[in-house]
C-alpha cells in the first residue's frame, strides 16, 4: 500500500469509525441526562402533594410559614457543588439534620450535627450527583428555632 492509497482509503475509514464512536457516546450521555431530568421533574411534581413526617424527634415539627412581609429564615446558596444553608434571622439557629429523602444525590458534610449557625453565617456541605439519579431533588433541612420549636425547610437542588 502506498502513502497515497493510505490517505485516500484507510484514513477516511478511521475517521468514520472515530466519528461514529463519538456520536454513540454523545447519544448515551444525552439519554442518561434525559432520564435524570425526568426523575427530577417527577420529584418536583410529587413534592407538591407529599406530606413529610419526622419521627426522630419527640417534639412536633411545625411546618415553615413565611411571616407576612418577611423572608424565609433559611436560604440555600449554591456555587457548583459547594452548598451552604445560611441563617437569615437575627438569632442563632441549630441545624439538626440535612438529607435528600429520594436519593440520587450524596451529601458530604463539613461539620457534624447538630450545628449552631449564627445570624448571617451558614452550614456548608458538598452535593454529589449519583449516576442515574434525578437531576433535581428535594433537600430537607430540619432545624431548631431560638424558641425551641423544631422546623423543616424544603429546598430543591
């Protein structure tokens, strides 16, 4: 085989094979993302009708209600995988638990529970997406207000 024959017949065949393998890889990635998106949208739709119960605390958990003219007491701030639950109140709150009930995401905590969060400060953790898990998942933050009431806040990550 001459050099001209290689460039005329063999090299284009290799390029075609590499192109088809690349296209297959892109199709598989798109399929996995589509499955994750559907699971995430199902999670959001179900969360509007679900009732969350917590049996680990002897106190009753009061649902979070936004005060009239006020803001939420906790805020979720994300930057990439770095996530912080920030205290927006004027008093310290105690974070009791943070979890993703549906799975699909793993959390790496920076400190142990319970953790006291001063006003304006945050409780940080890292969110890891698991392959095949939902693209959007509910994050439940169980916390104790300064008045001693245990509350539950729901965020979507």
